[in-house]
């Protein structure tokens, strides 16, 4: 794993083999599609499995505990992208980091398919580490397929994002049917298998999806050219030694900290609870964000142009965190709303509540080409990244504002129409298309070349913080009235949209100068 080899230049030939884009995009498209199948298939079930009664095969947790575990898990899934990006930049290269991450994700879902509490937590841990290695680096390789001046970049990321959501659309339908449908439970019962184990069959299907992703990735490896093949060249021999010391120190601290916590818990000196761990993670997220941006601005030998770009990265980071804190309640607050307060039937057919998780990714699959065409058609009149982020925040604010109406009926014990959630997820989709693929492209374009993988990790720290907040809000489902809960979320996103809108022109002037 040499760190001093100079990586060949990114693909420079204008390849148009995949819908007008480089052939390598197809490899990354389908790799990410299957990885997202595994992630969203499991995510659609996670909080429902934890809050289901023990008699029905669940863990029997209350919403406060389940929300804390859910928020901690989905947050860690993304915050590990920061060390994952660093490891790829310095030691592995994006290509191998993606491969190793996929293997760990598959093993994690296999653990979740085993009906044991220790396997449940082990599975969450493996998926967390694997996603940290895969997620930032596969996205970085998408950017490496294009030259910085290639006008296809935003459209390419939108097409790539379509692959993500193809997997996310299929996953709840497949995994949800195995985990929650009366039909499959009947099949298990007929085979003499306890029907309450159906949850773990759903988790098992997530492992199958990641296996397909690994096979496809290795098959299409040759189409990626030099993208992500080598780590970034070290500035000196001393830099190589320093990086290795950082790696050894980090591993030692992690292992030592985990061993200390285990020892304290075994001796009864410290009571480790889900809420306590989640609260500690919140503090870590804040400290990580502050320390990282201080390091970016103070420790690096940046040019004036690079510092301006880093300021924009910071602004987009805050906006993205707020957006994801609202959007990612789909897996927590809105999933509980679907299970407990929504009619899950249409045209006389009863469907698993987790199927509603497919509405947003289906909308994204349909609308992604439309938005890619819009950004391309606008040409020089294409809105700036901060303007698109503002539009995204407006739409997620509206998505929760409309839910205040059915929430009042749900408070009276009435199960509401699933069309309310369909409308909410449609608004989510429009907001996401204005923000997420644009954000991915902006990070690869704004990042200084020598920390591009690490900066992509920063983008996923925003996802981490947003997922953490979204999961913790889900834990408040039984603590507040639904109209109050949905109203506060809508107001929070709306105020953020106003603030960001006021910053659009100052950011544009700063970058112009």
C-alpha cells in the first residue's frame, strides 16, 4: 500500500458510451445502486423492527430508545466517511476502499439476518464501517471520470443519483415484503418456520443485494480507467511517516477506548445506555465539525482562491445538515407515522408500511432525468449551488407543513390516507434533486485537489449530523403531539431557507472576486 506513487491523470478522453457519459459511470451507477438497495432495504425496517413487540419478532424497544439507536446508527454510517475518505486519499486509493467497504457491508447484513441481539449490534457496526469506506470514495470516483471543465459533470452526478434511487426504490418493496407481509409469513408458517423470524429474512435480502453489487463492481473494474486506482502522492517521506503515525494512533485509540468501555460496563462502573451513547455522539459530532473546519482553515497552506472555496464548502455544509435533518426523518418519524397512523391499503390490497419508503426514490428515478435536462438547458442561467440549496430547503419545509393537517386527524385516532405521505415524499424528492446531486458535484469541484477525498467525507459528515438529528426527532414521536412535532420541523427548515437566500449574492460576489 505505497503512498508515494503518483496517480495517473483522471480520464481525459471524452467517452460517451453510457448515455453520453463515460463507460465507467455505468460501473459506479450499478455498484451504488446495489449498495443503496442493501442500505435502504434495511433502513426501511430498522425502527419498525426495534419498536415491534417481542411476540411479533421485534426487539420491543420504546420509541425513545429506538430513536436513539436509529439516530446513532444512521449518523455513524455517514461520519465514518471522514476517516474512510482519508484512508483512501493516503493509503488505499478510492478503488480498493470501495471494494473493502462493500465486503464489510455484506457481512454486516448477514449478521442482521441472525436472530440474536449481539448479532444485531455487530451487524450495525459492520455496515457502519463498510459504508464509511465505500460511500465517499465511490462518489469521488464519479468526479474523477470528468475533467474539471466538462459541462457534463452535474448531469453525470444526477444520472449517478438516479442509480442510487433505483436501488432505494426496489429495496423496501423486496425487503419489506419478506419482513412484514402476511403472505411471506404464511409461507414460513407452512414450512414449519416461526413466522416472526420474517424480519431477519428481510435483512438477509439486503445482504444478497450487496453481493450483487460486489460482483458487478469487480466485473466493471476495467472500465474505470485510472480513476481512484492510487492514493494521492505524499508531499515528502516525512509526510508518509506522519500519516502512518496518525493511522496507528487512531487505531490504538479506537481499540483502547472500546476495550475500556467494555471493561467499565462489565464491572458495573458505568451504565451504558442507548440514550447515553447517542448523547455522547451528539457532542462528538459538534466537536468533529468544529475541529475539522478549524484545521481546514488554519492548518492548510491554502491559496486565497482555495480559502474562498472552503468558505462556500462551510456554508453548504450547514445548509445540507439542516436539510438532511428534515429529509431523513423518512426512516424514523415518517416511518412510525406510516406504521401507526396511516392506512396501508390501496384498491383493496393491504401492503407493508415499509413500502411507502419506496415513494421518494421512485419519484427521484422519474424526475432525475428531468432535472438533469433542466440544469443543462439553463446553461449559463443555471442557478448557483447556494440558490439550489435554498430551493431544496423550501420544499422540505413545505413537506412537513402539509402533514400538520392529517396529524390533527391522527391525534383523534383516525388512520389517514397514505396519499398524505405520498405528497410529502414527492416534495422531499423535488428538494433533494435541487440539493443532493448538486452538493456532490460542488464538493468535488470546490475541494482543493490534495484533499478531495477528505472533503467528500465532509459532505457525508453533514449527512451524519442530519441523520442523527432526524433519528432523535423520531424518538420524540410519543413525547409531543404530532401537529406540534411536524410544525416545529417545518418552521426550522423554513427559517434556514430564508437565511441561505440572503447569502446567495454575497457568496457569488466573493467567488467572482
